[in-house]
């Protein structure tokens, strides 16, 4: 009698465990916890699917996924950069996605279909508005070194060569203008004796503190500084310039995933009006589905899309960019 | 003859040998992993990697930072140790405590504070400190306590009769200090240099924020920016050459020194030096590091934390308990691993036991990210049930921070007379029994000190915790990381503050265990 009850209990527990396993989604996130957590909570409340998250940088997560190999517990990889997603796709870690999902975003769907774009950020030029006028700023990032020389800004330009978005931009320049002109540009930038920063907030803080006058960065960092009440200038180059390169964040489902249904629901949720509204409002990034009201600091989506050059982001020559940066002693 | 004797001793030593070898294996696995990844490079890439001109620059930068910090910490710690032990200053105890507390400040916090406090708009009237000088200042200010603690202990243990003998022979006070006292401080300086050196070589938080490119920074960049595990593995192996060199140097010097102290039992207390007119200057000298390395960071953190949005407060307790649940067992385990290794190295010195001990130190400068990746790789291959569990995180943290425990345990072992143990052995105890009955009760203070240091290291550690913690296990350090990643400094500040306070509590444990205050 006792024994039977015991066995029944074990059986129930096992069933419960199996059920729980089926309903638990494991998310590997290269995006920050402070940004992911609220959305995950919303998703859990609405679907009843439990989500476990491992946080790290894109690179840490990607390295961990590769070391885990076929034993990875991850279902979804949500990344900050197309570079990391492209690597994951080319290493065969991701599973092709369905067309219903891929039809949702208005742009940037990769040919490999291995991941889906979720939001858009833009490269911009941040500057000190007390020192520089918006109308005098160059129309192309290629003219930035000459402009800085003419204005006597040697030693007063910042950059973030170690930051993935900067490297993406250099890769974009190689794709648009060729390696020769990119090399010239990097050398001309080096001649400006630029200050290198490990992160964008550090660089923007240096602009605020008057240590430097300008630097190429991502739009949302400037938006955040402005929301915090700091007066920073934001300049976009002419439409289609590599200095306005779009930086796409996205997510994919791993081949090791055992919860395809839940994983698909999560990606669908990221692209749902509710999910997209969260990015456009709280986070200050551009939504990629139509009909979402953008924050007052943001441009209308059409205008934002027109800013960036049209490239296949999965085919950005990132390796070539890194080689070039190392060759010139910048990295 | 000796080898025959060793063989005869072997069964009795097994309780030390087995854990020591297991620990050595745990530290060596990441080395194996690095070699494995490094060998993935194809010959052409390899040539590019080895012959890069940038490597020379990295060597130059790393060496000059290392030497600069060693020099600077000596300049800070030596006078401070002297002032707090051998002079007639008031409040020496209080100052000793305050001067040790900077141990609790994580490097990235120190760097952040120096950046925000200097330059235009900063509260210090200094040009913005960054690059070499910034890194030198921050690293020196957070590592000098290691040297200070050792030198203090050395000053207190010094037999003043030697110095007095020199003085009666007509030698001036300064010359007496440098000719007689200084050489006796050498062992303390050396073991302090080893710890400070390991910190400088292994640090990337400080140098990356202050924009100074050393090997550890370059490794961090390759892993984080370039998705490149192969190049990063090579850089890590280069870095380990440095560490290996440092360990070799320390070992050689240490063996040449005679550690025996003369007349310890009958030594009388040293006379206090009267400072007279120098007293205000002495106080200024004591106050300066306290202000820069303790008050300033705490002020900055409190200032930032005052803007903390209240609705996030709930996460604080959870992160605090998660940090404690990982770091406290890890520090116990680290000491448990350090004990047999130190015991074998001190009681049964041989190339093998020394190698094992040096390996423990080497583990500390294997970049933590490589350490974590290695353990993902190996645990999934051999112990898959452990993967993603708290015990694995604790185990790997212990392997990594074992070096912090080794120094104090080794130091304490040197001070336990061998004769006591031998007496127990002649009464029929096995080595293990003799150790636990006689030696351990005498060295537990060293064990506590080592544990406290391991805890301080583990609680602020990041890459290992991020990758090996159970899913959704947020600690204080991972919270600081995720908020600063989004430039939300006000949100990060309370978590950083808790790291500092928790570490400060363990600095208290450390000081209490030394009981010289």
C-alpha cells in the first residue's frame, strides 16, 4: 500500500518533470538582462511557458554554444549583432526558420533564413553641440578625418575600435567602398590621434566632459544620454552612407532545441506589436514591423531605413575588417 | 636511499597526494584546453599570430605596468607598514584596518571612479587619468594591501636586537635599516610581489576601462570583439609565459633566502621611533591612500546609488544570497584544495611538489573566460549531470581562486614547527592524523586568511559565473555587468556597493584571523 502510493507519487513527479521540461524554454541572450527580463516576464505571464535565461556578451554566448556542441540545453539565441548570428549560422548552430516568421520584419531578413531580425539601431555621429554646428558636419563618414583636420580636432576625436558595432561599420565600409579606401580612412583616422574607448557610454561621457568633441556611435546611446538630461548632438550622414550603417539585432532557434513550439512562440512574440512597442518605447530602438508608434527621440521608420546602405548583413566582410584593423595596429 | 624512503612514506601520504593531484588536474585542464584550441590555428594564421608587431607592444606594456605597480606598491606599502608598527603614532590599529580595506574594492570600480573623478567636471583637480598612469594608480591602490599586510607582519616579527647590534657598532639609523632590516623583509616582499604580480597580469577590468593595452586586455578583446578563440588562446599562452616566469623568479629567490629567524622566542619588543615634527606628515601619508582607495570609491558609489530606482530593490537580496551561496563554499573548497598542496610543498619539497604548488598559482592567470570555456567543454564530455549546476560553479571558482588561499596557508605552515608533527609521528600517528591533530590547529588562522582572500576574489568574478552558473542565477557581479552593459550606472551602483561591503566584511575576517590589530 505504502509502496504503491510511493510509486504513484514518483510517476506523477516524473510526469510533472517531463511536462515542465516541455514547457521550459532556455534562452541564451547576448542582450542585457535589464532589457530582456521585463519582456520575458510578459511572455511568461501571457503564454505560461517558463523561460530560463543565460546572459553574457554575444561572444561569450557564442563561444559557450560552440563548446557545448550537441549537448547544448539552449533553445533560442538572441543576439546584439548580426555578426554573432552570422557566425552561429555559418557554424551550423541554427535551424532554418519558417516563412510566417520571416515575413514579419519589413527588412533585413537574411538569405540563410537562420535567424530573424528583431530591431534596428543606426550608427550616428555624436558631437558636442557647444563646439560644433550641425550644418558644418560632413555628409559622409569618409570626410570625417579631413573635417577634423581642418577644424583642428587632432586628439579630440573618439572611437571604439574594440566594439562590435564599430567593426561592423568598418566591414560595411569595405563592402561599400572597397578595402583600399577603408584602409586610407583608417590611416587618416589614426593620424588624428583619436582616443580609443572600451565602450560607447565611456566615449559619450568623454564628449559630455569636454575631453573630446565627436565620435561615431550607436543612436540609442545618444538617446539615453539625452533622456538623462545631457546635451549631446546627434548627426546622421547622407542617406546610404556607411557612417549610418544599420545594426540589426536578431534571434534564432538552435538545432539542439527540443522545444520548437515554445521557441517559435517566443520569436513570434518578439515580433508581435506588444514586443515591438517595448523596444520602440522603453529601449529606444527602431521596431521592424509596421504600425508601431516610435519614441519622440526616434525618426519615422521609413526615414530610418533610408539612412542605412542596403547590404546583405550576413555577408558583411567582418573577418576582412578585423584583419585590416589588426594589420594597422588598431586592434 | 631517499627515493626508497619516499616510496616507504607513500601510503601514509595518500590522503594529501590524492586531493593535491586532483586539484592540480583541475587547474591543468584549462591549460590543456588552451593548447587544444591554440593548435587549431592553421600554419599561415599561426605565423601571422606569432610575428605580429603588436605582440612586442603588448610585451612592453605588460612589463612596464608590472614593474611600475611593483615599485609603486612598495613605495606605498613600505612606509605605511613602518609607520603602523614601529612609530609612536596614535591610532595605528585603526589605520591598519583602514589601509587594508581597499582590498574590497573591485578593480573595475576603482577604474570607474578614477575616470569620473578626474578631468573636467571631476571632483579631483587632476587631468583625466587614463592609460598607463591611470592603470598604474588604480592597480597600485587596490593591490598594495597585500604587500602592506605581509610587511606589517614582517616588521612585527622582526628581532630588534640585530638592528640594535648594528647601531652599537656605529652604523647610522638609515644605513642600519637598509643593511640589516631591509634584507629581513625580503621574504614578505617577495610573496607580496607574487600576489600583486598575479593580479596585475590577470586584470582586465581596470586596464580595459582605462584604455591601456596589456596581454590580458588583448585576450579579452579577442574573445569579446572578434569571436576568435584561436588567437585568444595563443595570447593566453603568451600571458602564461609571463606568469610562469614570475613564479620561477619568486621560487628561485625564495629558495636562496634563509627563512630562519634568530632568537624569536627571546626577542624583545622593538622600540617605537619618535616622529616628533614629522607626525603631521606621517598622518598625511597614512590618510592619502585611505582617501583615494577607500573614501573616494565609496563616496562615488553612494552618490550613484542615491539615484537608484526603488522598484529594483527586490533584486538586491536575491543577488546577495546568490553571491554568498557561490562564493562562500568556493572559498572553503579553495582552502581545502590549498592545504594538501601547500603541505606537500613545505613538508616534502621536491621538484614534483613544487611544480604542483606553482601550478596552483598559474591557474590564477589563466583568463577566467578560457577557464570557463574549458570547463564547459570538459564537464559536458565527462560529467554532463554537473553542467549548469551550482556545485560545478563552486568547484571551478575554487580551482581558479585556489592561488589566493595558497599563500597564507603556505606562510602559516612555515611557521608551524616541524618537530611537533614529528613528535606525533613517533607516537604512532600517520602523517594525515598528525597533520589534523597537531598542525591544523596551529595553521587555521592562515586557512581563514586564505579563505577570506579567495572569497573576495570569487564574489567579484564575472566570466566564470556568467557561463557556469545555473540558468537565471543572478549574482551581484552579474547584475553589475548587465546594468553597466546598458550604461545604467545608477542601477548598477547598489550591487557594486554590496560587493564592496561584503568583501569588506571578509577583509574584517582576514584581519581578525591575523590578530595583529
